[in-house]
């Protein structure tokens, strides 16, 4: 999937995550900010990266602002933001 525009998903409410996506600069860049970063920062990063791999996103900039979201919520928000920003390339 090619990211062609900016997009967002989620909220800054408790137990949610706000994800913003924009076209990358030649690589996949994921930045995580979280109220539980010390305990779960790596897990949040890995969840976002897993969705990017599944959707074949290799060139994008993602920013996640987590407020204690569950893993399934993080993955759903990342997927939604990527699909809003992307264009499927079946090449």
C-alpha cells in the first residue's frame, strides 16, 4: 500500500490511541508517545509495525499518541489511519 495523503484515526480519550499518518521520506518511521511508555512502549511500536507489514506499507511516517489503549485498539486505529491515507498498489 502506498501512502498518498495525511490521515488520522482515534482520539486522545482515556483507553484510546490517536494515530496520524503521512507520506514517508523513503522509509517507515514510527514514533510512539504513551502514558505507559516505560512498560508498553515496545509493545505499542511492535503492534503498529505488525499492521504496516500486513498492509505492505514501507514508506510512511506514523505518530501514535497512546492513552492506555489495548493492543487490539492500537492495531485497529493504525489500520484505519493507513487505509484512509493509502492507495492499494497491486503491482
